[in-house]
C-alpha cells in the first residue's frame, strides 16, 4: 500500500476544491496540478475518467527533510490524486513513510510520519 485512499460522497469538481482547501488547512500549498484527463486527450486523443494530480508541499516539513537528505527532493512534492471512476469519486494521498523509507535515512522517519498524518487528516476531511 503506497497511498491513503478514501471514497467520498462528493462530486468530482467539489472534491477537488475541498481537497485543495483541506490541504491548505493542514499547511500544504499546491505547487503543481496535472489534469490527466485533459492531458491524455490532448496528447493521445483518448478519453479517460476525470483525474487530477495535485503536487502538495508543506514548506517547513520540506525544508526539514531537505536539510536531512538533499536527494529527498526526488520524492517531493507529495502527490494527492482526485479521480472519478464508475460514477464514484476518490481521494488518495501518497504515504511519505513508504517513500522516505526508500532513502534508508532513518532521520527522515519522524518528518515522514508528521507529513503523513497531516495528509491523512486532509483526505479524511474531504
């Protein structure tokens, strides 16, 4: 398991906005946004479900992690996805504890746990 996923009882568009708002409450800014449906249509001329990738960053935690492990930027920002499938809407956030474990730098564990807790709270609040 590499993500924390919840089905939400909210239409897709509202779930995207609520996800952004809940991330902000938890101290995250959205640095990147990829509209997968639009990108696949433009690049491959294929239809796909509504699907967005939000690249979320909590600056104090990002700074802490970068001071500890300079190469951890390869695993940043934290991706949060919102998508629609079979008429249902899902929100899923990456699990930083899983990603940062790949670095084998034990000093990152505390930061990863704090970030993960905040991401889970944001997902649960959507």
